[in-house]
C-alpha cells in the first residue's frame, strides 16, 4: 500500500494538489454542515429554518463527506506513515476527530428520537462540544505541517 | 508590474516580518483554511437552493437571510488571513501561475455574483417563491460553485509551485 501510494502521488501529474483540493472541498461540505447544524441547535444561525428539517437535510452531507475525506487523505498517510505517526499534531487531530465523530453520532441519535425539536441544555452542550471538536480537527489538520512551531521550538 | 519592487517591499514591512517569523504564519494558515471551508460550505447550501437542487421548501430569500451574514463573515476572515500570508512572500506569489489563476477565478466569481445581483433585482418580488427559479439565475448558482472550487484548487496548488 505504501509503495502504491508513493507511486501514485509521485507519478500522476498534479495528483497531490488535486487530492488535497478534494480533501478541502469535502471539508467544506463537512464543516459547513456540522457548524451550521450546531449553530442552529444553539439558536445562533439559520433561525428561518426548522431544526428537524435542517438536520434532516444536512446530516447526509456530513456523513457523505466522511468517506470523501478518508479516501482523499489516506494516500498521504500511507505514502509517509512515519511523518504522521511521529507527529504530535496528528495525534491531536485524531483525538479531536474521534470526539467530533462521537458528539455528531450522539446528536444524530438524539435527532432520530426527535429530541432535537426543542433542544434542551444536554443537546445544546453536545452541539457546543461538536462545534469545538470539528473546528479543532480542521485546525490541527493544517498544523500537522507546522508541528515544529509548537513542539520543537528554536 | 508584477516584477515591480513594490511586491518585494511588502515582504519587508514590519507586519510581514512578524507573521513570517513566528507562529502567526501557521495560525493564519489554519484560520484561512477554516474560513474558506465554512464560506464555501455555506455558499454550497445557498447556491444549491438557487440552482434548485436542495432545500426547495424554503424561498431562496429565507436561506440567504440565514446564511449570507455567515458567508460574508467567513469571507472577511479569509481575506484578512490570506492577505497576511500573501505579504510574507508577495513577490513570489504574484508570479506564481496558480496564484494568478486563483485571483482571476475570484474576480470571475465576483462578476458572477454581480450578474446574479443585477438580474434578480429586476425581477418582481416573490421571484423565489416559485418551486423552481428561472434558468438564468440557476446557472449563476452553478457557475458560482464551479468558480469557487477552482479558487480552492488554485490556492492549494500555489504551495506546490514555489
């Protein structure tokens, strides 16, 4: 797998930037869906739209973005595993991602049970956790390339 | 003009040196990524409604009232952080074909927005109440998405050219 990824990324012209752009466009789908529904649950955005309808409409975008993110990100991970597994920022990204996925899954379960209709404080705090965790996931993704600013100063 | 020393002088300003030499650079870079994904994702929701592919239960204007302030806020953050990143290597960026494409596509996206703005203001109130919007406006919605995806590609490609 490592050899295949290295060969693809180094021989197909323009593949790395194209794949990274797919990763960014997938992130746009994912982040906007997650952030907008979290802000809606917190009554900070999208107040012209009904909560249940909005979640119904946005959850598929969020979930479909996940395989896109995985497929466009995995080749880079497979090509240079040591670059990522030895990088503390990558560990942060993985941690924030797990937290974000967990919070999103819980929100989805609450949505399926109709508990998001009139969001009470447990749902609102879950939305806040999801919001923060997704923002930190995306931020730390970009900081992987800049780990030395944080961990090896000088 | 692109060879002018103005661009080089930008790199020697106090601000550019502060950003380039500290953790401000990765901070600006990650905030840039965050704001462009939020902007484009929210624009996707709005443009898909305009193109008639999603959220058709609402009039276009309900969605634009909800999303446009967030889109403009994200755009403002993206422009400020982008300018901060740009001045650290201005003289190289202006000669970078990927950067030039990115700027061209952004201008076209702006023109596309103006065309939409001009055309829908001439229509009677309630143009967005109908189930499907007229074709000329739907096309501006789809064009906007294509142009902004191109802006993303240009921006990401910049880093592979230098």
